[in-house]
C-alpha cells in the first residue's frame, strides 16, 4: 500500500512539473518570437472567438494569423488553455478548433485570388 502512495505522489509531481514546464516553454516561445505584437487587437479577438467560442475569422485576419506563424499560434492557444478562466473548456476540442482555424486560414491565404 505504501508503494501505491509513493507512486501516486510521483505521478502528481510529474504532472505538476510537466504543466509548469509547458507553461514556461510557451512563455519563452511567445516572448522569444514577439508573438503578442504580430496581430492587431481586432484580429486577435476574431481568432479567439473562432477558436474558443463560436465565430468566424475574416480573410484579413486569416492573413494576420498566418503571418503570426504556426509556432506562435500554437503557443498562444496553449497558454490560453492554461489560464484558470478556461479550465472548463475541453482542451481536445479547443486544439481541434485551433488546427481547423489555422488550416482554413492557410488554405484561404494560399489559394490564388480570382482574376478580374
């Protein structure tokens, strides 16, 4: 029985350290890449709404999101998920919506514009 308690304590310690390391890693990515300065506030709000709520993102904001870069996009989404305000959200669902938003924006930006 004592070994079960030690094992449980180790698992909790590992998960706690892993979460702390993930938070620190995301913060380093965000700061190192100046992620928070690469999108305007209106587009940040559109992207947030399309990922964390129900909404769409305009082609203009898709351009800003793709310009932000996938590394910054992923780090910002993960840091937001770590915020206690969003603890009731399903991480799997948010990550799926994040990937979907990224892929939709990438396809929109990469697609040739219709000629006049």
